[in-house]
C-alpha cells in the first residue's frame, strides 16, 4: 500500500506539497468604463462588478495597486444613441478607451494596460464587425480593428487585445502598429468560443447582437483541435501573448495550448458567466464563495495558464492576505 495521507495531515504539510500557486502578478482585472463623472454603478448581472466613469476608475485603481495587482483590461461602454453601423466611436481619436488610457497612465504609469479591440460595444447592431447583407464581413472589418488598436496604442496601451474573431485580425493590427513604429504588444483572444457564458457581459457592455448570434465568427465548442489551429495562426500573424476563453469549461484547450506553445504567455479568461454563476451559487448558500473561487482559479493555473483575467481578482487577493482560504 502506498501511503498518501501523510501529504495531507496538516495545513503546513499540504502547503509544503502544493505546487500550484496564484500570485497577484498573475491576475488581470477587467474594468467597464462609461462616459460621465462620478459614476460607480453595480452591474445587475455581475454582483461586485461596476461601471466606472474615468474619475472614479482612477480611485479604484489605487485600491487595486494596494493589493499588488497591476494589470487591467479595459472595455468601453457607450450609450445606444452614440452607436452606429460601423462602430465609429470605437476608433475616433477621442474614443472612451484612449481617454481612459491617457488618464490612467498620467496617474499610474506602472499599471499595465490591456485594451479590448472589438466593435460589438460600439455598433448599433451589436455584431463584432461590419455587416454586409446581414452577415459579418471579415476583410472590410480588419482596417477598422487596426485603426482602433492604433488609437489605443498611441494613447499608451501596453497591449491591445483583439477579440472580434475576424480571420487575420492579428496580422492587420501588427502591420498597422509596425508601420506606425509602435511596439505595443498583442494579446490575441486566440481560442475564443461562441459561449453562453458571456451572457452577463453582454448586459454589462450593452453588446448583445440585435439579431442572430456570433456562431459564424466565434469558435464552435464542438471542435477539439481548431482552438489550437487558431492559436498557431495567431502566433504566426505576430501575437505576443495568447488566450483561451472561457476558462473553466475549456481547461482541456488551456492545457494543450500550454504544452504546444510554451514560449507564449498563456492567458485564460474566467468570463462573466463563470463569475456570476459562482457568485450567485455562493449567495444562495450552495457553496462557500472564497473556496469555490480559489478552487476554480487554481484549476486554471494547474491546467497551464500563466495569467488569469478575472472579475474576482481583488477579492481573491484580499482573501489570500487575510488567509481566509
Ligand atoms: C467582445 C468581448 C466579449 C467578451 C470579451 N470581449 C463578449 C462577446 O464576445 O460576446 C466576454 C467577456 C465576459 O463574458 O466576461 N467581443
């Protein structure tokens, strides 16, 4: 009989054998930014997550930095009446994300800023690209994504993160950035699946498609190798970091990507639906909130993720500091 229980007798022994750890540097915290002043509104579908105007965002970042977290991912949320067919508020020079990036870098140059590059929060129809005959047109969308990435980059973003799942989006952005002599990096949403887990986000960002769904551009989860082929293509196109999204239901892809592409920092995204599912399950008393998040985030690291984007980042570090998990 091999004896395993000796590895588990006390917290200290368990600690000694634990080889998967999550540090504040591993976490990327998403923010939803709205127009206006003095706004901090909780998002009804995501308890504990807020819409921030830029002024209060700066205050919140102070809290984030005090916890040792220095990476953020920015999403812009604009009023429906500002949106148009081509998503132009996404890439005009005074777009909401560029303004936020400039303000953040002014106050906190040490923050590493990732910006989401996708049109769905800015188009009147809510799709991630330009429409032609009620279908999303790949190639005519690429220059707009490149322009959006360029605007974020000149504002001072460290990484642009294309998430619209248009073919060639990484290459189009990479080319544009290098033509402009910018060395902003690209975090590619490489294996991004058409997932029901994005439900709460679409409320948060006002980005639900007004007709149809995203299955013709986001990946089909009934495939097993395509996610890795997409990732390899993004690397070939010039991605610096790669991503698998969502996280918890896709840890097989995370694991395989980490083995296949060890030289590329691998990010996984615990998306809005994963977050709200765990939050609401805990609120209903089905399980302990701190423990369920600790277990889930640890599984992502164990699968091979180097970084995790999570709405729970601040709570997690706070709990770790109070050693309540
Ligand atoms: C933009 C985008 C989405 C998410 C990240 N970037 C929404 C979508 O693809 O529908 C989802 C993030 C989350 O659910 O937390 N395309």
